[in-house]
């Protein structure tokens, strides 16, 4: 096994980012309704938090141009991407086309929903917490949905599929 190297964590540390990249995550698109239309945000900071009450969390950067919309949104939906949906990632990062030319529907709260993602959590904002240069947004899950398929996995700056051991 290769030896672990200890590197001091400084401001904007590449080493810190690289070490964090060893933690594999899924990829989500968090959607909200705004006065300017539907909005989506590619995020991998999603995590499950509580079963009772049902809570999930994610964290947008305060530096994001879309931050104010997400911090104040009362309702939102977190879409978990399937392995067959990597094309959605680039749509919802900075400069991406967003919902342009894409079909979607809206839930009872008016939140835009992307059809056919691997899973979806429709949320109501429950709490926010300070998180340095990010804001931790905790949502209470009102509804969830799931389809058959494997998740898209993000690790070490790359996307891939999920290969179970057995
Ligand atoms: C795989 C992936 C995961 C990301 N996860 C987050 C995240 O959890 N929080 C965040 O603030 N930005 C995240 N980003 C970056 C945002 O999607 C977005 O590009 C960034 O906020 C800047 O865009 P904006 O200023 O137009 O909002 C992620 C990007 C990628 C490609």
C-alpha cells in the first residue's frame, strides 16, 4: 500500500482539494423556481441527514452568482443523476444553458422537476447553517422518487459508473 503523505492545509490548498476528491460522491442537480424562470445547480455536496424527520442537506458557495436565489428558496428539488446522465452536469454549472431547450414539469410548490433522474427529493427549506465560504442548507423532504438504474459517481475530478464488489 502506498504511504500516506501529510501536507499542511493552506488557503486555496490544492492538496486539500485533492484529498477531498478521494471521497467519492454522486452528482445532483438542485432546482428552484425564480422570477426569471427555472434554475438548476450542479452539486456534489448533497448528503442524507435525518430519517425522522426526513432531512437532507447540500451547500452552495456564497460566491455563486446564483447563491441568493438558493439561500432564499422556500422549496427546491434535489435530483440524483444516473450513470447514463452525465450530460446534465454541464447544463447546470457556470455558463451552462440550464433549462434552455429542455422539457420539465413542476411540482405542487412550483419547483421545476427534471424527468427521469435516478432519484429525486422534493424539499422545503428547514434550516440554514454557516459553513465558511458555503451555506449549509437543510431541507425537509416532502416527497421522493426513484427509478431503476445505477448512480453516476464523481471522484478525483472524474465521473464514472458504480461497480459493486459482488
Ligand atoms: C460535479 C460538480 C459538483 C459541484 N458541487 C458544488 C457544490 O456542492 N456547491 C457549490 O457551490 N458548487 C458546486 N459546483 C459548482 C457549481 O455547479 C457552479 O458551477 C458554481 O457554483 C459557479 O456557478 P455560478 O456562479 O454561475 O452559480 C459543482 C460543480 C461540479 C461540476
